[in-house]
């Protein structure tokens, strides 16, 4: 169920109305993100494939020692749904987003449900002037 939820969050970004980006005319993240959130087709086009997925697992062993670890997998294009925008999925599930970390060529966006353990970090990077999603980290319990 969490994997399906996780994959549903990829449904983002608009295919039309986006200006072309290039090394000479780099894309502004503030303009990119709304498109990514509102068009599943655009989001899929702007996702590095296969998409890197990191799932954090939390726990303790019998002696009370921390046993936190991560599982990394690669998600192929055929497993990434794009028929519904990420913004619609977030709205239906009471989720919101905020830019968490921003550098010149890297941005991390938190997608979360307030007052819950539902927390994902979407990692974007700029390649040849265009933003792309390259990794999702799932910190949900």
C-alpha cells in the first residue's frame, strides 16, 4: 500500500505552456514546480529513469539498540503512474509541500500530511538547464 501511495505521488507536472529550458537559459525552480505538481505527463517527462527510491525503516533490536536502515530500489518507467497530477493526489489525501533545501543546482521538496507520519522528500537536480526529479525518500513510519 505504501509503495502504491509513494508511486501515486509521482503524478505531477503540466505538458503544455512550459518554456524550453537549456544550459543558456536555465529553468527557474519556482516556475518548474507548479508545472510538475499539476501535470502527470510533464512530471514523467521530467523524471530521471529509472527513478531512485529510498525507503527508511526504523526500529530497535531486543537490546534496545537503534536499527535504522534504508532500502534503495530503482523504479522503471512502466511502474510510474502519470494519469493524475501529484497536486490532485496531495489534495485528496490532505497533504501539502514545502521547499526544504534549495541550492543552485539541487532542490529538496518535502511532501507531507500535517499531524501524521506521512513524509516524503522529492530530490530535484538541474541538468542542462532543466529540472528533473531523480530521487524520492520515504521517511514515513
